[in-house]
C-alpha cells in the first residue's frame, strides 16, 4: 500500500470516528452552562407552578444549573407565551403553559400575533389534571346522567362557573352541554377561587374543575362530585365514577401542562430535557404529591407530545366554534 493510500485510509478513519462521536453526543457538551429560564405565564401558585416546582430541584441536581421560574401573567397567558416565542432558540428559555395557550387562545384572542403550534418546539408533558364535574350540594341530582336530564329539562336555568372564558373548565362544560343538548349559562370569573366561591354560595349550580380548587368544598359537603373526566378513577376520589362509567365515554378532558421551547432550539437539548423531566416524574415523592393534588404525571416523547397538542388544538377549535365562544 502506498503512503498516499495509507494517508487516505487514516483520514477516512478519522472522519468516520468523528462522525460517530458527533452522532453519539447526546447534547451540546456545555449545556447547560448557565441558569435556565422557565417562563410560567400565570401567577405564582398556579397549576403550572404546582406542576413544575417539585421537579426543579431534581432536574437541577442532575444538570448542575438552576432552573429559574419567571411568572409573567396576563392576557390569558399570551404575554409570557409571546415573550418566549420571540426569544432566542438557544436552549436557555422555555415556556411552561397550560392547555389553553396551545389550543384555545388563538381562536379567541384576535390580537394574538403568533401561532403556538408554529412558534414552539414541544419538549415534555408534565401533568394532566382530570376534570371533575362538581355540583352544589343543593342541586337535586346524584349522577352525571341525572345532571344531563336536569339541564335539558331546565333550559337556561342552570348556571356554571369557570376561571374565565376559553379556559379548560369552560370549554369542557361547553363540550358536555353540546353532547347532552342542554342550554346552560356560563358565569366566568377571574380565576378558580371566585369561581369556586360562587359554587359554594349557590350563585351557580355547577362547575367543571380540577381537584385542588374544589377539594375543600367536597370535604365539607358543600358540593358533590358526580364524575371524573378521565380514563380511570382518581386515587384521591375512589368513590367517584369516571365519565365513561357514567355513560359519557367521549367526555375526557383535563388541564394539562406542557413545556415548550422557541422554534429552532437544538433538538439534542430538547431530548435531554424531555428525558430529565420524565425521570423526575418517576420520583416517589413527586408522584405522591401529584396524586394528593389530583395530577397525573405525563410520559410522552417529544413527537408524541407534538401530535397530542395538534389533536387537542383541533378538538377545542371545534368546541369553540360549535358553542360560539367569544372572548370579551
């Protein structure tokens, strides 16, 4: 073999080794080299806050950098979401938002200047909090079927509260109303606490809610849970049937929380963060905390999350159009 041939063979070997090493490199070698910013577009103590804060120390311990939460509420989450949509896709800014930001807002907010499905790369699904159908203790119904019959028999006389127009509880109730052919009156509030207080006072007769805001009412007997909108009963409410058990298998709704990144962020970073969050979600203390507040931990790949978000966006677009939901 000539020297030139040996040189070519050596060069090819080096190039092959380099390519293999690059393929094997899981993430950029210096990521994260500084604190990572997680924008939550709601107030402190929100459902998104509750979903991420117990995970942050576990992720920080493994990656060696802080994950700094920045609460930026306003405009149904669009202020914080818009800021992340415009951020540099460098792996140091992420958005943690709820279902409405990714599915409903673009159909309700005319001034929204970005498409969330186009502006973000999906990272990981943190949690899904199933919807609980709750009624005031004085309402003469004891099951979801009885609620449907009562609503049909009293058109326009059954009021329901929600944390706001276009929120997951609002749209879930509109879905139920369309399924059973009932006319109900929506009473929106600026958050879950006043919506639940209205239910307690009897100002509204029902509310679709996640567990946390209505836990006190259920424990005190001021309200009763008719069904859980999930595939299985909640461990924290084992006596409450699912919507499928109640005769409404298509009524599956929840308030889920997803982390996304500005479009174009290095896929290796996103894959690593997906893996780290999913690992943190297996921690026994995290799982117990989630169960105690009615959360179900997520476990989707990035591709699965992307498909899930697209399906949810199409689903709630149809509900918004059918119910003619309009933002005020």
